[in-house]
C-alpha cells in the first residue's frame, strides 16, 4: 500500500489555530475568528442552543456578516485566500512528498471553497472541509456538511476507501494535527495501526497536556517542516524517502 498523509490545516500548516476569516475583519471584527469576542459569542451560542461548537461558530459567522450588510457569497467567504501564511518549510515539504508519490489529503473544519483557492491546494489529492447550501442567488443559506471533530473520522474512512484500503487498516496512514480537536482522528488512526503526529509552537500549550493523557499520539514535534527538521526527517523515515 502507498503512504497516505492527512493534515489538519489551521495551526498545523499555518501558524494560527483558527481561520482568520478576512470577511469578519471587513465587518469590523479585528483579527477575524481570532478575536476573543468571536469565540465568546460562538461558545455562548453553542451553550444556549445546545449545538456543536463548530456549528455555533458558523452560525455566528453568518450572523456577523449579515448584520454588517454583506452578502453570504463565496466571494466574501474566500477573502484573504491569497494572504494565508504557512509554517516554515510547508510548501517545499509538500512538493517533496508529491515528487515521491506520497498521497496528501487536507482535512479541516474550515471552509472548503476557501481552502481550494489557497496556494497549496494543488498538493492535495482531495480536500475535506465544511461546505454550505446555497439559494438561487448563490447566497449561502446554511451548512451542508460540517467538518466536526467526529466527522474527521468519517473523512479518514472515506480516504482509506478511495485508496482501496480497508477502513480499519491505517497501517500506511499518517495523521498530522495540532490540537485536541484532532483527538478522535488521532485515536482512530493510532488504534488501527497508523501514525499520529502532534505539531506545536508552544510545547506547554494546554492541548498537548490534554491529549497526552489520552495516549493517542505517536510523535510530538515543532511546526517546522523545513529540510532536516525533526518533523521532516521523521516523515521521510516513515515514508522511506532518502
């Protein structure tokens, strides 16, 4: 079987843990989804309505955009796609893997149409992420598919099937994530013979402490993908790349 590598996006390939959502900045919310008020409003909605936090995040996202008088269109959702910053060495790392016939997949709670426009999209065989429903005027009316923590496992099974593998055989699969939101994905991969990697900027962040208690990670390392970095060398060893 051919090696498959699945990546989370925000915090794993980028230096920030949430999408910036430039349209939110245009609506007056500084730093977009990274604004503490945005997370506070989303968490309150999740509690009040007893819904998944990711659904609450997108419901809050829609509300802020509408309240600011902007349309819920792909054009607005994709603002900032060409300004995404990546962690050190990401582009050369992905290029190296593609040149060695490694199958890369992106799995994110972010917006699929946004991710498909980024400069690294071509390095992935497929992108699994959140999608929206639209009306006849091409305005979003709600969530079509929500990439939640647990739905990441569904996506992993789909990726395995697409590559002709048994959904319970992760022996040739590597998952790279950066937070506790990757717990279910890492657990599934590790329990079914695969390798889970946790990347971090701060070795003392709370997610590392939480996930270490669960014993679902095989390797912890910094978010440095550059040549001869610990992560780069580890992946090349797993994939038998000289």
